[in-house]
C-alpha cells in the first residue's frame, strides 16, 4: 500500500507541475497595463546583464537584453535600459523615456495592446530593479 501511495503522490505532483508550466506558458499570470515604471536602486557592483520579457496582450512576447558596466550609477543604467527598450521594441507600439528620478517609463502608443513587463534575469550584483504597473 505504501508503494501505491508513493506512485499516486508522484503522479499528482507531475500533473501539478505540468499544469503550472502550461499556465505560465499561456501568460495566465501576466498583469497587463498601458504603463510600466522600471525603478532602480543602488548602483551596479559588477558587470552584467538584465533580461526583460515584454509580453503584449495580443500575444507577442519580446525579450530585451541590456548590458550594464560595473560601477554604473542609476542614471547611466536607466539610460542604458531606455536605449535597449527603444532599439529592441517596436517603435510604433511603445513610448520609452527616463524621468527625473532615474526611472524608466514605458507606455503603449495609440491603439497598441496593453503589455506586461517582467525581469527574467539579472547578473548585475548590487543593483535592485523594481517593476511597477501603473
């Protein structure tokens, strides 16, 4: 009976993992908005990169890669993020700027669909990145 219970529990765990993976793949947890703010804290302690995922509600998903030099201040990092978003996202769908507090602002343009932004990976030590949906 113990072996049968263990097999059943393993099967349930596998089904739960498959369901969670399917929900993530379909964007079930996406939080779409017309505006996002990327807030930065501290400075870059090491060289590294940031990888952002930008998913439009219509279904297209783009990844944005940003290289950061170690020792960079927040304003320099914000400018690098702004430039990467401008270069790697469709210009007709997004408006991107840096505000006076070293935050990067992303807005949808016109009839473009709302979008979700997530930070997939950061290899920059010491840098805090917070994403705010507006």
